[in-house]
């Protein structure tokens, strides 16, 4: 079921499989859309759980933000997620965040959203502020992640880099990148550089009592994967990072079967 939900940031597009006692809420990354999770929504996960995915403001089928400077920040996105959860009355909630979506999931949990667990991919817990940026990211590959306008080449290059190469990029994924409000990239990253914008994500994952699973592509072009093992996770699932060999930034897309199996196992053991 696809629907639009009125929120303080504008109308937000949501996909909801409706049935299932436990709800897995998927949050996409920068300049993408809920389309990236189609391999989860077409899988047996739908037989076990209620799956919900949203398009962030300025992305996919959602409206551009009503107030961009306020709505295109990680703390604001996190508040939006909580607003969606409240309006849809989602319970027994597991937050699954990819890249920017993972940072949003962590921030939402830190703000007090009652999630039972977190799953992150392509999301090194850092910030707010620039401390640990050089440890966590391959800075030379972040060039156009904050670019306010994309031309056709930028769209293709961005889609290739986040989804794992041109052979893995569908027309729908390219359309999602082209559609994204470029202002959201610029404002989000400017705000993320502010050390007072949101919660300290390293401190959060070092103290949160509930389980966190990390499914990480070992060949992620944006992330220094060794960074994940340098952190003092309080409740890391199975006490290890699940690295995906020969996989980049989007393991749920490149290795969807393995990802879905792991996700099902994680949620089933909560």
C-alpha cells in the first residue's frame, strides 16, 4: 500500500505492507528513495513482518521540505520519522537505516523513539561535528554528496557509487537520484558539521541498551570499514560486525539474499 501522510515537513510518501506484528521501518540514504529497498519488499520478509519505508522530504514521491533550513537536517529527519511512527501507530519497531538513513535512525533512537533495535549499513557513528570524519570516511570519495545541483553525469556517477556500479543501477534508481532536491544535500551536510546539531552518535552506540546490527559492505567506497571495529559498541549483535565481501555501500541491494536472511535472523531473535 502506498500513501501520502501529512507532516510538519510536508506530504511524505510511505509504502506499507500492513500485515505483521513486528514492524521494520526502512530509511533510505542521501539523494535516493524508498525504491532502494524493493528487494526487501519483494522478499519473504513480507511474510514474517510488517515492512514500512518512507521517502524523506525532498526525495522520491514526498514533497520538498516546507522549511528547507529546518527540515533538511538529521535531527529534523529523525523527528519526522517519529511523527510518521506516531501517525501510523507503528509498534514493535525495528529501525533499518542505510547511509544517511542510518544516522537518522540513530538520532531518532537518541531522541527517544521507542525502537526495539537498530540495523545500519554504510553508517559510521560519528558527530555531530567533524571529529572522527577522517577516521570514518574516505574523504576523497565524498565530492558530490553535498553538491546542490546534479547534471546527467553527476546523477549516473552518484547512482553508480552508492548502488555498486552501472550494472546494478536501474532506471528507477537513477530517477530517484535525479529527483532529489539538491538543496537537501547542501543543508544536511552543513548542519552535520555543527557540533551542536543532534546527539553524539558514538556515545549513543556505546551506551544504548538495545541491540544494534551492522551489515557493512567491505568495499564501501565512502566508508573506512575498519572504523566499525574501533568502536566500543554496548550491545552489538553477536558481538561482531557482519561484513559483506565484494560488496560496496548498499549490501541490501548487492547481496539482498544474504542481507534479508541476516535481517530476518536478527529480528527473529529479538
